[in-house]
């Protein structure tokens, strides 16, 4: 026999639910969906705004640096720090350390060339130097990550930075020589990549007023002002472009992470999407520290990222509207690509063993690690000051 309270409570409960529908679980669903939809639209609108601001600042910065380069060209020609191709290699290298990114320094190099402050060789070496120093942020992040996560493998996080810097040098030094040979051979002279006349007219129309206003400042301030603006534009781009979470993306380890060619392709794609080798490589630090990926497995990824990171530099060259500037970037990319493909196809085993032996040797003791860091600063400093002692020879 059923309890009488069951018979009476059910209708009362039903009556309460009908009388006060806000108490039901289903009632808030439309409002929640509407709120989520509004948040999605707000997020999309926010990304559009950030992208528009980033694009405006990027192009304005390129134009400012071009004007600033024209103003300081005479003083740079007499400076021993910019007197030969070796000194500009050091300038690009150390400059990338200072701003923790290679792309802004590469844009400065191209602007100096268009403004007549640098020769073709000096521009090429400064661009190469910016790439050699771009991975320093990976070592810095690896060190900070190791300090914060003392329970994890210190050698893996710091070793990833050592690996990124060493591998970049191994690929870029021969790639730089091959690229410059391609540039001087005239093989790229038939390539004419630049923003169209309509685009350039649009740039003059939209950015002209701001450029006219800012160029009233002293000429020597325009180059650092442009550099500052381009750094701000990259910060806005970070809010728009895909955000990579090393902890999340490494949680499911896939078998193909052990294969060189898929990892090479992944590095190319990630650096293209993020427009920054620093971002593309820094994500490896937590993955390596927590054991999701081994350092040797990331070698092809680093090689791929080091190629496509030149994409934003190529865009800057096109905006500057100088054919030779475009050829410089293309020659660098072709040279580095050829070296990377040869290593992957024919010398991957010996290269991996050699660079991992160096990596393990560096991270095995603090003394060796500090020696490695000292070389990272002393070598480009020697290059930068080379104009003082070999200027007449290398001019």
C-alpha cells in the first residue's frame, strides 16, 4: 500500500514547478545559450579590433622606421658598430636578445637598407643575426620554468633552450652562406613581390596622416619609436593568433611525435600561425620538462619553425616596396630550407647524436651552462665591435 504523502506531494511539487518555472533545470537554458552566444560574438569582435590595431601599428612602424633610417643613415655610415657585415651580424644577434624576439630586429634591418643606412651584405647579416638570437627567449623561459617547477626535470627545460640556440646556429650559419650566394648570383632577380599600387595608395591614405604627424619629431627618434610600435603590434597579435598551451597540447602523446618529417611540418605550421619562432619554440619547454616530448624528438620541429618564422619579415619587405629587400628575405629562407632538408634527409642521425651530446654536456653542470651563456653574449659582442679592429679590411 502506498504512502498517502506520496500521492499528495507529487501534485504539490508539480504545481510548485509550474508556478515558479525559474526553479526548473530546463528554464535557464535559453538564457545561458544567449549569454554564451553574446560572449562568442564579443570575443570575435574583440579579436577583429585587436587585429585591426595590430595591423595599423605594424604598417605604421615599418613606415616610421624607413623614415628614421633615412635620417640616421649618415651617422651609421661613420659608426664602427655598423661598418661591415660582421658588425651588423652582432647587432642583429644582440638586438634579438634585448627585445626577446627576432622579427622586430629583422624589420629594422630591412628598414635601414631601404633608408640607405646599410648595404645589401650588412642587411643580410643583420637579418641572420636576428634569427640567431631569437631563440634566446626559449633558454630564458626554460630557466624560469626550472626555477618555478623544482620537482620537474631541470635538464629538460633548460636543455630545450640550449638545443634551440645550438640547432639554430648549426642550420643558419651554412644557410646564411648559401643564401647570400643565391642572392649575389642574381637567381632571384626575376621575382618581384611587393604590395600592389592600390595597396600602397591605401597605405598612404590611411597611414599618411599619422605618418605626417609623427615625422615632425626629430629624425633620430623615428627608428626607436617604430621599433616600440612594432613590439606593441606583436602584443596585439598575440591576442588574436592561436594560443598554444604546452601542458594541454602535450597531454596526449602521439606516436608520430617521434617521426622527423611530421614534426618538421608541424614546426612549419605552428611558426606560420603564431608568426613567432619564440612562441613556437617556447611551448616545447613545459612539454619537455613534464616528459611529454623528448628533446631529440623536437629537433625537426625546431628546424621547421626556423624556416617559416621569416613569413612576417617577408611581409614587412613587401610593405616597404623594395625588390632587393624581398630578395634578401627569400634568399635567407631558401638557404636555411636547403640546409634543413639535407640534414633531415641524409644526416639526421649523426646530427641528432652530435647536437644532443653538446646539449647534455652543457646542462650537466652549472659551470658549463654559465660558460655557454657567456659565449652567447661575448661572441656577438665581438662581432658588433669588429668594425673597430677590422673595419678597413671588411668594409
